[in-house]
């Protein structure tokens, strides 16, 4: 097992905050001395079926702990997912059914194995928090979390402290409802740490409050555990460079995306955001590459090509990633479209106008979902980034005729759309 400083260097890479760093060093020192790995926990609520690169920020940090010889617990919050984490949410979430949660759970383990070593029990453990909160997996057994336990847990934390959360404070000021379930969520997440006796918990910066609740609960009388170290990681912005990567916002890169799609999406990331992706999604020496670009030794485009190839190779293989790089370069050198761009067909009637021309904005926003909003479309037009059939668009009110295929290029994204005329039976 590596020494304390060597471990800290890898652990701290990309981290926002460690509470408390001196405690972590002591835990590592004890781990080395006693030859006992730390227990490192990260929880994931299966509220959607796919894992994207935003999730991998935490998974890659777990991988670092595995490489150092520590045991990571990948905790699937199948019980807490029913409630929904209120962190960073402006209104009460819709609760999920157990069937919805279970459907998502089935996809998680296979996806996680692309990053973590899931076959070595010395460094990996899979857990479900329904094991101590619910009997939905086996209804013949009594619920493991009794009413008495609920009462005991609830009295260990005050409502005043729970309401200190920024997102709760904001909702109170806006007279938006907060359900008791949402108040109880941080206690459930904290109780996970008690049950697992975690030494370290890793989460996004939006999870800091919940993780600190776990740290507090561990120290209360009756649990009497050493407090976990809380480690926050940055929230990864999506392809828009503004909002948190999310499938619902369509600004995500899924780890199950096809190689071509993954490569192209990474290439669409802004030059500024590229460095954050390097730091959080790869093991490359970001400082060296960044200084190379600044000093003119590495072209910015090559740095981004390298990033796209590295990320694509992580979730597919290096040969496929190299092929996608060659195809991407060929497409741009020829000023043409990649050979395998499929034609997307949409009806002009979709836009509520019985005309043979359709506003380009509607085609790109509602038709093929290339943009999330009119403001984003307008911004890209003003930047000169939108081309239709080889012509740069400068008019935000431009229209395109139905009955034709249109080759659309926005930066490094390529689309071909055929607009079916109103009178067509196509």
C-alpha cells in the first residue's frame, strides 16, 4: 500500500473539499499500520436507467481508492430513490414506484463495471439500502426498519438543522412546499453511513449537507462510531457548458453511447470546458497539456481530439476510438458530412403550420432537438455556428422548405433532416 503523501496526492486530484483532511491522513496512517483498507462509500439513487459522464466523476474517484488498496462500497439507493434526493431541487420530486426503481437498478452494475473493478471482493462491495430500509425485495419478511428505529433516528437530528439547507431555505422564501419525506432523506442517507461504518463518503458538492448528516449521526450516542471523512467532488457541466449534466436536459454523454456519438459529443465541448473534462474524466497530466497549448506546442484542436479519443477508448476500445478520430478528421478536411449520418424525417405539420416552409429554429429545437431553447439557437446563429446546406445562417427567422433534405451543421455536430410536406402521405 502506498505511503500517506502518495495516497493523498491521488485522492485530492479534482476534489473540491475534504472534511477533515487531517482526519483522512490519520485514517490512512492507521490503515497502513494495521494493513486494513478504508471503507469508502458512495451512494447512487437509480432514478434513471443510464449512467453518464457526470456520474463517472465519483466513480473514477472510487477507482482511485481501489488502486490504493481500499475497499469501495457502491451503494445503490433503491430505498431512498423512492423519495428522491431534494439536493439542489426547487420543488418536491415525484416519488418513484419500486418497479420503476428496479428497472433502473438492473442496468447499473454492468455499466459500473466499465470503471470499477467489480470482480475483486477485497476492493469492491455492492450494497442496496433497501436491505435495512425495506422488504420490497422479499415481502414475506417483515420490514427491517421498524417504527421504533424510525423514531430513534428521527430524534437524533433537529428540524431546525435540516431546514438550514440552502435549497430548503430558498423554497421556504418562495412559499414552495417541502414534504416531510424530503426532510427525512438526509437522515436516511446518514443512516446508510452508520450501517456501513464508512470511513470516507464521496459525493458531489450538492451532497455536502447529506454527507455531513451522516458524519454527525455516526458520532451520536448509541452508534458511537468514528466520523466519516466527507469528500466533495465538482458537479460536471453538460455539453451546454452551463447546467449540470443531465439526461432530462439532453446535455449528457452516456457511457453506453455509441463510439461515434461519444466522440462527437466530446468534440462539441467548449475549449474552456475541455480542461475540466480532462481533470475529472481522465488520468492525463492536465497541467502539462494545458501549458503545451498555452505555449503553442499543442494545437487546441489536437488537445480536444486527444480528449475525445481517450474518453471514447475508456468505454469502448482504443482501436475504435482511433477509428472515430480518423473519421472525424476526414469529415472536416473534406468539408463534408460523415458517411453514416442517418436522415431524420419530421413532418411539417408537427409545427402547427400548413405551409411548405418551416422556421429553422423550430426544426432545430422541436424537430431534431439540436438545441434546448430559442435563446441557445439565437446565440449560435449570432456566433455564425449554424450552417444549412453549406450556407451560414445569419437570420434567426430563417425558414427551410419542406420536401427537401437539409444538411445541417452546428459547430462539430452534423444532422440531415427531411421535412415531409403537409400534403404528403410519406
